């Protein structure tokens, strides 16, 4: 990715992480508190808008890419879906505490720590498999 894009994405990620960290502990009661904005007049409306705003501009970004002739290629579309899954994954860990890491949800089920460690250990595995495929350059008739 372009270094300017990388920098902007890092800044967005940092701002988002700060917001998530601060708002994770909101109580249901606090969601009813009034804000200083006429349109999003409660904390609840602001938190809902936080997600909607990103979806709104993601739609705008996809359309802009198409309009300027920079639509995703097939591999980029596949990776975009993987990033969507990553976003869901990040959402699933919001609000988890260290105390939650080692409690198994049921006998024989993985703990949260085991799930996270497994993902940490396998992330690079995927790149290594594709790198190997690019080295061998042996096509498969049907996959």
C-alpha cells in the first residue's frame, strides 16, 4: 500500500482504538445521557452512529474506487472479505478482560486464550502457503 494510505489508516486505527477503549465500559444507563449535539442527542445515538458512519463511508469509498477505475481485483476482493472477518473478530474481543482468557465456555471447548493464540500462530501460515505457490508456479486444474 501507498505510504500515505498506510499513515492515514494507522491514524484512523489509533483514533478508533482510543474510542473503543474509552467506550467499552459504558453502562446501559450511561447510554441515556444527553450530548451537546441536536442530531445525536444521547450517548446511545452517538455509539450507534460510530458504526453507521464507518459503514456509510465504506460504501462511499467502494463507489469512489469504481468511479475512478480502481475497483478491486478478484484477489483484492477476497482479501477485503478477509478484512471484514477481521473486523468482526476485533468486535468479538471488545470488552474482554484478562480474567476471561482462561475460562473454557464448556468442557472440551477452547478458551479465549487458546483461540487467540491459535490465530496468532496461523496468521503467517497463510502467507507462507501463497509464497510457496508463487515459487513453484504449478497450476492446478481444479481447486
